[in-house]
């Protein structure tokens, strides 16, 4: 029988760890919201794969590691405070000499548990790590039949495509009992590819057990290589969360005696269902963010790129856009790509980041002064990690300042990639940022990232993956240092849309561009699903009205940004008075809703949106009231039933908050069923945002 090792927690979450008498310490129970989920022994908290000793059973899994199975409890300590609780659990494998410290922390008020593991070589011989999980655990005691898996896929222009399926459809019944109770050799795996952390799979997901009434959400918090996997044995379903691995990312790490390796962070959150678990994960994300004034102010941003200048700014083109943005109520004006280009073909010549004299005959400063005179914070687009092959900086910086393989610089799409673990690379990007801030008073940077140069660099590294992890961590340290020097600077995270939409970056930066999608009909499912991965107030959803749109189409477009971080573009100066009214009203409403958005948790009254759904809905609950945006794309039914189970049995008033002057959609609240019946008389495409208030 297993023996208790450690119990800790707070009012929102209780954690119990026990020692398996035949194996390693394991996560035995999680209690939250009046529920308790118990786990059987057999799954070590940390799995360690080494060259010297891999798995004890043939497999492609991160689990089943010989070292992990031999870990034994050595010591532990718990620290409690008003902001939460942290536990440190020391474990050791006497045979290999590897020691592990697992740090588990939970912010007060959230049913979320963050984990980081450190592996030290206390033996006499070197060890070569091939994979180390940040956290491994069983998820309840039920078989796969009890679970649904919600996981997401990403692509340029097609971000945040979430799918909910029976776990059994992803992990077939292999009749393990017939085969002597052996472990399955694989499972459902999601992983990153190259340097785009979210270029394919998403590093967050949810397992929901409707029969037993609980769900577990998780995220791996890394801006490079990561992997998560869901596997099955006779004892139940297990979860493994990891940073880079040998099998996925060409990563290995040599640990000489006395050396330590620390994993990337990961977090799990619990709730009674998917939306409850995501709510607690959202609470964790807010608690774990870097403090910044913009986290509450949520400035409305105008950017000249999308469906507007498309990387071709000039003084003459920008001045009317500046006036149009200011009149609409924008608080930041960002000059996007091209401001540094004198030749007209800048893709493979970037790197110096010096303003163009041809584009701005009077100097870039005159344009920035106009932005400031109109009451807005000036911003610039920047892609600091790349150097074009035609850039003078390509021959100025030393070889070690670039990602390379076998001594050759990695070249991708006409660009080289800086290695920010090299001091010369950091000096270069620091000088660029500091010069632009000091010379022009830039208060906002849109930091983009448009290439994926592969597995990393083997410069002064034993593997390409080790080199990439070193760069990834240096990149985060650089961002921290920039914000330390310029604490009021607002930084947007972008990467060919959202190809690098991970919490390692979003815990530091103020907002995320959710897509490069230029078709307003395609954007609603991207925007509506974004809060699965991004806080609503960080989700920079583009709205780019133009003069050929009718008022309903403009309202549809503006609604896409209303319950996130409204991110404006378009030739607002060309709009008619009636068109401007719709835009200005949307901006005013968004500003009114900002405090609620910044304290909200998301839900999806029509279910998580699918890419081709004709009707899409996103709701945000701020406690005192809820807001919901409903988009009707072509083919959507006129009558929709929106589910609000948390409001069932309550009297609720419903008010249209945007748009106020177009055809009214009729609404009827059904308290018994917790349903909002919505009837639209306006043709698609159209959208409305409603406020739901519980009557006292």
C-alpha cells in the first residue's frame, strides 16, 4: 500500500503526493471546488530518459523510464503565503546518481498547479539526457472511454482550430489485459516543430471526464520545443508534459557530475468541466503574468498593415490614417513593416532598422510627432531575431551570433537567425530597441517572427535542440531586460500571425496578434477560440473595416475584436459618416467593457467553434455580468440557442450592447434550461454583442 509523502494547497486546490512502495512518488489526489480526483500508483511524477538507460519497456512514450521508476522520496518542504503555496519535493535514483527537485506551486484562488523539475547529476559519471518531463501524472482512475479530449491545431491564417473528440477515437482500445497487462507503446501526442512553438499543434489541451464530473486543462510554457502526450494503461489514463526531447527536437543534454538541468514550466488546472478547467487556467495565467500598466489599461491599437498599407508606409499614406485612427478613438498607432526600407524589396535586407529617408522625406520623426500630437502612443513593427542575407549586419556580427549547423549559418527564406545567447547578438538588438525608444519616443513594438529555421544550432552545443533551448531562454531573458529598462513599453507578440503563441512569451508580453487572416468571414472562429490559449484581454483580434462594406458588415468585422483586445486597421479616413458611426461605437463599447474583459473567464455557448461553423459564439463571464458575441456567417440559422448552464434557474436580463442602431435581434431567456434564444432578422453576415445580467 502506498504511503503519504506530501499534502499541500489552499482553499481552491489540495494536492496529495504518495510514495508507491514498488516505485516512485506519484500524484495521488487533487481536490478542487468540492470535488476530489484520485489516482492509482504507477506513474512517476517525473520521467527521465537517458542514453545510458532509456525505457524498461519498448515504447515511443516519454513514460516507462527506468530512472523515473527508481526515483524515491528524499525530502520535501512547503511554503505558504498570501499569494499561494509552493512545495519542493526532492527525489533520487541511487543507481544512476540522478537527483530531482520538483517545484510545485499554486496561486491563491486558482485550482491550478505549476511545475518545474531540476535534474542534477550527483554521481561519478556523466549522464546524457534525452527527455525529462516537467510533470507526469495519471488523470483519475477511469479508462479512456470516460474522457473527451479537446486539442488545438494552428497554421498561418488558420489559427486556434480546436477539436473535441472522444479520447477513445484518438487512443484505440488495444485489449491490453489480453496481452498480460502490458503498457501501450504510444498514445496521443502533440508537439512543436522547429522554432515556431505553435506552428502546428497547440501546447495546451483539456481532458474532460463527464461521467465523474471533472476536467484537467494544461499548458506547456515554452517558446521553443515542447511535447505533451496522453497515454493509457490498465490503471488508467496518464499525462506527460515536457520541453524539447531527442525524438522530437534533436535535443540532448550532457550532465557532467555536479551539473543541473531545469525543465521548461508547465501547468495543469482543474474544473468540473472543460469551461471550468479553462476558467482556472485563465486565473493562473493572470496570476503568473508580468505586472504591467497595460494589463489593466488595454490600449486600443491601430496598425497600418492589415488590408491597408501592407508593408508600404510613407508619410503621405500615413498622415490620413493617423487622423482616422485618432478620430475613431485609437490610443496606440503602430507603423508596421517597411518603415526602414529604401529599396522597395526589404525582406532579405532587414537588420539595421534605420528609418527610410525615401519613405519619410521629412524624417520618421515628423510622422511620429503627428501620432503623438493626435494623442496616441507611437509604435513600430520590428523583427529583431532575423538578419537579411543582404543586410550589412550579416557581415558585421560574428559567426557565433547566428544559428548554425556544422559551422554553416542556417539560412531560411533569405534570412539568418540570431542566437540571443551570444553577447554580440544581444548588444545588437538592445542597441536597436534603445535607439528607437530614445530617439523617437516609441512606446509600442509589434515584434514579429516570420521564419522557422529548424531544430536549432549546434554552435557550442552537443545538439541542435540544446542550442535552440539556450537561445529560447536567452530570448526570454532579453525580453525581460527590455521591459526592465523600459517598463512602460508595450510589446505585442506576433509570429506570422500566431505561430509563437505560447505562455512563455505571453507571461511577459502584453498582447498577442491572433492571426494574419485578411478575410473577415474567416476570423470569427479564430477570435472566439483564442481564449483557450490566450487571456481574452491579450487576444489581439483584428478589425479592418473599409469603405465598400455596408453597416452590417462593418459591425460584423468590429464585433470580432470587441470581446478581446480590439486591434484596428483599415482606411478609416475613407469611411462615410454612417460607417464611421459603427466603428466609433464599437471602440466606445470596447473601452467600456475593458475592466470586465480583464477579469473575465471564457465560455462557448455554441460549443468550441469549428472552422466552418456558420454560427459562432464567445461568452465572457466577469462575475457581475456576462457578455456574448454571436456571429452569423452565411448559412447560419435565424434561431440560435445559446447555453449558459451557470445561469440556469436565475432571472437574467439581456441587453444589446453593440451595435445599438441596426436591426434588433430578438432574445428570450429560458431560466429553466439556462438557454438564451436568439432570433436574427438581419441577413448574414451579421453579429451582435449582448450583456447578460442576473436580476437581484
